[in-house]
C-alpha cells in the first residue's frame, strides 16, 4: 500500500495520533445515546459546526506555511473536485448515516456494524492500488462481516430484524463512507486536515438542508443533550478526524490501520459500563470477530511493485 509519509516525523507520533483517534471514536456511541433526543440531522449539524471550530486553529497555522499553499495550488482538478465535493458528502454520509442508524436500531449493534469500516478500507486500498485482493484480505473481510452477522441474527423470529433493518443498513452505509474517506486521506496529494473546517461546514450545510427536508423544526437542544452534541463534534468528529489524517499520512498504513480495529471493542466496553448496552454474549463475540478479521486482513499483504 503506498502512503505519503513524512520521514522527519517520529513513528511514535503517528501511533499516538491513531490511538487518540481510536479512543475518541470509541466514545461516540455513548455520546450519541446521551443526545438521542435530538433529531439525527440536527445533531449532525451541531457536531459538524463544533468540529469545524475546534479544527480551525490548526488549519490557520498550516495555511501560513508557504510550501503547503504551493502544493494545494498545484493539485489537479480531479483532486480538487474529490476533496471539496466528494469528501464533504462522505463526511455527511458517515456521520448523518451513523446517527440516523443508531436512532433506528440498538446503539451497540449499529455501532459495531459501522465499525467494520477498517476492513473495508483495507479492501478498497488493496484493490485500487494493486487491482487484486489477496486471500488474507478476503478472509479477513469474511471474518469481520461475520461479526456483524452475529449481531443481526434475530433471537426470536424475523420481526425484530425487520424492525431494525433500515437502521442496520444506514450503519453499514456510514461504515462504507468512513472507509472511502480514509482511503482519500491516505491517497490525496495534500493533507486533508488543514482543510477540515471548510469541509465540515460544507457537510454541515448539507445536514441542515436534510434536517429541513425531513420536517424537523430546528432549535438548539438544551442541557446534557447539547453538551453531548458539542462534545461529539469536538472529539470523535473533530479532533479524532484531524489526528487520523495525521496518522494515515505519517505512519505505516498496516500498523496505523490495525489500531482502528480496537474501536469496536472499546465502544462495546464503554456502552456496557455505562449501562446503555446489556452484557449480551453476542456483543463481545461480534467485537472479537470484527477485530480478528481486520487483523487477518493486514497480515502478509502483497508488497507494492
């Protein structure tokens, strides 16, 4: 897998950045549950605006760097359309789809389905860079998705499954958006992080339009729900995305990507400790399968020619 790296930056900085993002992402399901009274696209708008604000100082500092400005001016039209058109749509799809999914299905199950995205990222990267999928990648994908299958297996008949089907589908769509977004962060000729405030605001406009079209009456939530919504934007969808972009661009993809596989385990643990999810035997098994499948997918991958 080809990556754009910065040799002068120590490896431990990339690892710390990735771990920081992982911990923040793992807390997202709990924050979403706290803010469950807020309509999903309204919550998405609040989170994206908060994320744009927290990413602004770093963006200003980076843009003062003349070499960064020169590289950004020299990128092709295709990449400009990808970064300023596709990336905001992916951010909206990832966050809006996830928040809508957990509103229509149990939080823990929907979160774990979304967190199959690391193995999707590996599959996409292998195919786009090498035009082939090695057996470990295929095997890892099957193991990881079997984790989602464990959660989706209804305990009594098909009524509960059909009730949550739309939520599960939205959670899976969010995972696909995260996977494509991560690949773009890795492959883009410029760092995405300095552009985050503008990309977040573009996605926030889309979320606000979707909120209006859904018939929701916009108004700031009060109390703990508002705090959770802002925290969601500052942490999992603000600082975490900036840290993840740094980790992907400055560290080995296999090592950095493997750290993301701890997200479902931590997320499930946080939810059980907080009493949001019951200690169901399927939850740790599904988390273990997702992590195992993702690790298998990174093992002995083909070396780029």
